[in-house]
């Protein structure tokens, strides 16, 4: 049986193209499983997984929890907001206390970039990074690529534009790594203030004109403005941002071709995307949500096979 080249999923930049293909093939299988009348498999009955979220999350946390339960794992949910972390306990102490309960795998979201890497060097359990600050969010990038593959047949050779708040987005960086690894052409689009300096060094293009970007691409991945990570104003008003970088049906209909619309969620309807676009036939936003469970099942299953 093929196996992953890594013991943890800390970021896309540590994966190979073969790893991504293996995750996708495994997710294909699990997607069949979750569409059956009996949606559970007994694959991980003897594995205990702790979900440790030091930042708020609804969709990612629910998706991981559902994936773990579909695989019949035992699940512990830990929310830092209600924990001893508030009393000054360190990250390692918190996790070691959880591991002393004989946990095999930790799914962690943390506000500090590199928290998962730090943890993997100090504890024995397998670590899955569910988002570390504005750094990486590997399972989101995997489910995004998997959704493109499902819709267009292949990721290689496709033109993908990521639109919006690139500066504060962990989704953008993981997507850039994943798409490039699979042979897609990538551009980012948004106000200059929201595009990191030197991002071209990753081998991607920068486009500040949304119309040009949309005419170029096969797929547009729309990101929300991450107000919670902004300590200063990066553009004059939300209304002005929407006029320049929001997609509505009128914009879509004016293009020479039909493009695929994606969004990692949560959507700010009427800001980066209007409801008539989010709910249109060109949107694969709900497919992304469904594929998130299958991808996370695949990642957990493949990493668990390295624990035993």
C-alpha cells in the first residue's frame, strides 16, 4: 500500500505531488462512503484524536469532527477559550496533559504561525495543522484542489486566480503551494495593500485588475476580508472594495467564458461575492464543504496508518 512521505500534516510545502495524489485517491474512496446510507467505516476504532482549537472555528472544526466520527475514531474536543490556557498554561503543558489521556493524533488550530511544527518537535502524537495564524491551512487547500479536479478533471494546466485579502490569508498560501505542485498557473488579485511584498518569488503572477484576472482564469477562488486580523485600514471603504474586487452576476455574464467560482467560507455575501453568484451553477462552494469531510477523512486515515 502507498503511504504518505510525512508523519504529520503541518503544511502543503512539506508534501510531494505523490502525497497529494494519494490523498485524493483515498478521498475518492471516502466520498463514496459518505454518500452511502451507512456513512461510517470502522477503520480507526482504536485511534483517539484530540481537536485543539486555540482560535474560533465553526466549519473546519465541524468538518474534522465529522470526518473522525465517520472513521469511528474516539474524539476529544478542546476549546482553549474555556481552558487553563487562559490561566497561563503553556502550549506544551496543555497538549501533554491531553496526551497523557493516550491520544494518538492532535488536530490543532493556533493563532501563531509555526505552532504545529513546534508541537511536532516536542510530542509523539501525529499533528494535523488546522490553520496556524496567517501561515498555512493545508486541508483547506487540499479540498480546494480536490474540488477543482472533480469539476474540471485535472488541476494541472489550469489557470487559477485567488482574489481578495492575500496578506492575512493562510488559505491563499496553502493554495499557492498546492496548485503550483500540481502544475496549475496561479495569480493573486486584490488591492496592492492586501498583497504581500515579494509574493512573485513563489512563482505566481499579481494582477490588480479584477476583470483582467477573471478573463485569464478558469477558476476564481474568492477570499473574504479578514477584519479580525487587521490593525489598520487597508482600503478606504468596504463599498469601494466591493466595487473593485467583488463578483456579481453582471461581472460573470460579461466574461467571454464560463469560469468556476470557489470560496473557502465563511462568505461575506454582498462584499466579495453576491448571493446570485454564490448560489449559481458556476459556484462549487457547497461541493467544497462536502469534499472537506472526504479530504479530512483521507488525511486522518493515511496519517493513522503510520501510527500503528
